[in-house]
C-alpha cells in the first residue's frame, strides 16, 4: 500500500466527507480508492473493442404487443454475449429485466441500444465494468 497526499479545496473536502458519511466508509481513503477504481474501470471500457462485463437493466410493459418477443429475439440474436437474465414482475403489466452480458464494449452497447429503443421499454440502463484480470 502506498501513502499519498492530496489537496482539496474546502468545498470538495466537505463533499468528500459527506460522501464518506452517506455511504458509511471507514475513512476518506476507502472512499477515494473506490472512486479511483470506478474512474479507471470507466476509462478501461471506453474503447469499442475492450472486453467487459455489462449489466443491462430495463423496465418494460409486457402487455405491449410483441414487445417481450422482440426483446427475447434481440437477446437470442446476440446469445454469445448473454451470461444470465433475471426477470421480475413489478406489477400486473410492468416487468424489470436485468441481463448480464460479456463481450466487446461496442457489442454490449449495441444490444443495450436495441433493447432500450424498443417501443414499450420505459427505461434502459447499461453499466459497463472492465473485464477483471485473472491471475494465472
């Protein structure tokens, strides 16, 4: 572990302290480590050919004509990217699905766009995580 020193203006330091309290971190250092890891991961998945894990969440009206079939067709068309899907019924007509994907950034973004752009999908969100390095 390396020790570094950083300087923050008062407003930024107050914001950091609020963040630490809100998320119940043990220290500023833990919060800053997580923030840096998140920034590094976002940067790592910036390239279209970068291998990554994606979590695609979307809320949709399953009563919408053929929507569930069209979404399923999109996923089947990219079956190699799909690791798992969770389907939840939020009420009588609204569902939440969470699809865990793995592949190139551009391919995951394309699937996310196709699903989110379907008429009847109320919300779609893709979170990308850099492919973790595996120790040999």
